C-alpha cells in the first residue's frame, strides 16, 4: 500500500517569546496594553513575590504551616489569569498564590489557610457569584484538572460564554487526571484553558524523568486541541498565548493547552530541601531570567518612572504587613474552636459526620464545665 501523510491540525508546536531575558522585544507580538494595566500587572507580580517572601518568614518562625513558594513563576501566572473576566472560573493547584490575589482572594484568607483556619472565601469583597468561581486550592497533584474539565462541560451544556482556566505543574502531566481531563474537554469541546507551569522539577524529579517528549505542549495534540509553548518568565508572552486561548474558548472553539517554561526558584514546599537534588549553578542561571527584573526594565523603557515603581514596593510591603496583622488577630479569635473542622466540607453533612460533630460538641461542653468547676 502507498504511504500517505495525514494532515493533522495543531501538529506543530509554536514557542512564543515577546520580551526575552536580554530585553529584546518582538514588536510584532507585543500586545497593545495601556500603561495603567501594565503597571497593575507589575504590581500584582511584585505583590506575589513579596507575599511569598513574607510567608516563608512566617513559616520559618512557626507562625504558619507548610506552603508551596511561587517565587520565579509570577509571570506565567499573572500573564494568564489577567485575561479572565471576573465571572470566569479559576481552578488552581497549590502554587498559584499570586493568581489567587489577582482574583480577589484576600491575603489574610491565604494566611489563615496555611495556619489551618481558612474558611473558603473568608473576607473577600467579591460578590458571591464571582467568589464562588475561585475554586479552593487542590493539593493532590493533577486532581483539579478533571474538576476544570467538568466545569467546562457544564458551561457548554448551559450555553454560557464563561471560560475555565486551570493551572498545574509539569509533574501533573504524569498523572492520569491530566490525560482524562484533556481528553474529556476535547471530546466535548469544553471552554477550558489548561495552563502548565513547567518549572522543571516535580519535587525532586527532573523534567527529563517525567517525559521523553520534546515539549509538554505537544501532549495536547494527541487530544485534538491546540498546544503552545511560551517563555513562562515573560509576562507578555503568557498574556498573548492566554488571550488567544481564552478568546477561542469563549467563542466556541474548544480547549487549549499552554506550556509556560519557567523555573521554581525556591523549594517545592517548605518541607523540601532542593539542595539535595539540584545544583546551585542551575538556580543561578535562572535567576538571570527573573520575570520581575525583566518586566520592570520593559516598563522603564516605555517611560514609567522608576520612582513610581519604587513606591509600589513600599506600598506592597505595607499591604502585606497589614494582611499579616489581620490574619494573626483572626487566628487568635479562632483558637480553641475545634468544632469548626466540620464546616465547609459538605453542603449537607452525612449522618455519620453529624453524629461525630454532636459527640465532639458534647465533649467540649463537658470539658468546659469541668474547667469552670
């Protein structure tokens, strides 16, 4: 039989870089964004970085529990999430703190979460409809991907024009949830944007032990959806790719996958020691690609005054400190209320959980009476 070549859509994987680490700018790809929005984007990235640094200090002081630092990944998060409308759906993993802040999740709510006290959406000024569309953090690797696919299908079923964006790391592409989620979304042409933050390390497992594929974006091709790779430390590239993917999803064009090539500058979580499995020389190479330094230079080249950007740093640090103060005051008021562990789990608790709650309430009441006797 003669050989034939199949004409398969989306078979070539593009790589987008708008603003490279040396400051070179691709003017053809540069998005036409107003200065006000660009400064807002930089401020959000800076807030994510400073908040991350403060959380690390709090954890080292024993004032909160374990968390997953995001330093180095601000551009991939902010470039993508900033494209969404408030009523779109945001489905994070466990490293999207900067994106959570952009979506209106209060810093003190995140601190309370890491301290073991957070109620979903607590303290948010967002309307209930918008607040409900920020899904709580998913700790099991990749589990949020199938949640996003299901939400996307429900949007299409109800003939809405909303979009779902979900984030995950390179390690999640080795999970069955990744393949099930992409396949389901593609089959039903659900309006889902899959954002993979390829930070090169799944805890201590390097990317080359995760996959033999040249890119992660090409995995989308097998499921019949566009896959694109971007410089994940270039917020403009992340924005351009996300804008195209979100517009496609909103107009009925189905799902897309974006691979943001970035780097995890810190530990996987504060329970991890990265010096045991990676070399400092590798970290130093990526420090030169710092997304904040790169974007700040872009802003000054566009005429944004340095003193304006410096004042943002002071403003952001004050904002973080105020949130820490509010959170710690709230934690004090929540101490000694173990009955709260039953809240925000089920809309209608099953009988066994109701029984456990009643038993604990009785035990706490007896303890209180004995204390005051």
